[in-house]
C-alpha cells in the first residue's frame, strides 16, 4: 500500500491531537488530586490544632484511635499528617504541645511504623526514622521499642536511613543510647560519614559532659572515623577535653587524622600546654608531614607570643604553599596588616616575603572595600 504525503500529515496531526488530549486530562487529574491533598492536609491541621489546644492532651482511645490508625496506615496520609504536624512543631507557641501529643500517642505510631517497615523499602525506613527524629519519639529506657527500632536502622545500608536514625537517638538526650549505637557500628564495621556522624552528635539534647565522659570510656574500641567525629563533636560543645586530646596528640600510635582533629580543637580552645607541640610542628616543618605544620599554623592564631611568631615565621619559609599561607594568615591575625608588611620588608626568604605581602595586600583590599561600602551607605 502506497501512502500519499497528505495521509502521513493526517496521521501526524491525529497523533498530536491524541497527545494534547492526554496532556489535558492528565493536567485535570493532577489538579484535582492536588486540591484533594491540600484539602485533606488542611483537615489534618485543623484536627491536630484542636487536639493540642485542648486543656489536657490525652491519648486517643476507642473509635478515634481506630480511625487515626486506619488513616495513618496509608503512607500518603502519613506524609500529609507529618507535614501538617511539622508546621506546628516549628512554631515555638505549639512545639511543646505537639511533641507531648506525639509522645502520649506513641503506640499508634508504633503500630503504623511496624506495618510500613514490613515491606523493607529503604526509602520508607528513612521516612519512619525521620518522623521519630522530628517528633522525638524515642524513650529513655534501653528496651524502648522506638530506640530498638532506630538502633536496627543504624545498621541498614541506606545512608539517609542511618543518619535519620542517629539523629533520632541523639535528640532523645540519653547518652546510653549513643554509646550502644557506637558499639553496634563498631561491631558491624560500619564507617558512617564522619561529618554526618558529627552533625548527628551535635543534635544531642542531654548532658554533653556526660556523653563526652562515656565516649572516652569506649574510646579504644572506636574506629578512626568515629574518633575523629567525636573530637569534632567535642570541639562544638565543650572545652573540657584539652588534657585527653593533648595526650592523643602526643601518642605516636594514634592515626594522623585523629591528630589533625585534636589540633583543630586547640585552635578553638586555648590550652597553654598545647602551645609547645603546635609550635614544634610549624617550626620543624621539614621533619613532619606538611599537614601537621599547615593545621598547627592555623591553630597558633589562638596562641599569641614571641615563640608562636617565631614558629609562624619559620612556617612562612616552608616549601609547602598551604603551610606558608596558614602561617601568614595567623601572623596577620596576631599582629595586624602593618606589622606583617614590616616583617615582609625585612624578610630575606623569597617564599616568606611573597606570601606575607600577598596576605597584607589581601587584607588591605578587604579593608578598602569595607570602607567604600560604609561611605556608600552613609551617602545613600
């Protein structure tokens, strides 16, 4: 059969019309569906607001409990309800009431989560862990079902699931939950991302000094990644670990990443006994790995004095660019731009002279821009 050209054009136009009709009905369907979801979400908001504004927040019972359990067993409804609750929990006025409502109705969510987790989908696991985290459903006891559920999720291969579970355990405020979790991670050789592990520890709502104490008690069983995460956590919350971290810094058997984390800790918290070690790393840059000198050079900005300035000047003469830059940066913060320029003019080493002048010009340029912006604002 031979097709004429106008037959092909007609078929093409017919296909285009079919696509347009499909798109039209798909748009109508999605529009009506979204309107339905928004309506249901609004209903959840009104219902939840009524619950948390009542004189006494009590657990749901009877028909009300069965109705909520039936609704939330569908993941779409659970998502809408969670979105509604999240809007309230982010408002200081309602936060405590919302968290209390979730706590007194934990059994409902435990039943819902058990049904969802039976399907073993990683994305569902991460979603469940996120809800437990956001609404602080973990209890205080070690045998609490939500705590056990989160500790099981910590061992799952999904990074998102593991991170949400770690945060859920941290916001419980119980140090023993964290310690057991670290033991589980160690026993199963799970190396969670160091930065994410630190972030989860920083969400801890209990006593940081108590958690730090218990972490030091299990220190020897922790992997290098976990030790680094713990030191970063200490740096964020407490200045009481200086002596222990200095011992780690002196321990030649400790991993270099642990040493670097300890040096960064001393950059934030001044500890007189650490100054000599930091100066040694910078002063004798030929002897050590350049990372020791570069990291210590930044830390010495917190240790002004003649010995530190001498070490930093030696660091400016290093053949490693990173160490030179960090040493010059610390000298600039300790002495100021004018003093750094004077040091550069009297310096014979080409590496040191160029880096110091570069830092001086960089600082002067920033000051000029700031002054220009102030003048612009003053005349506007």
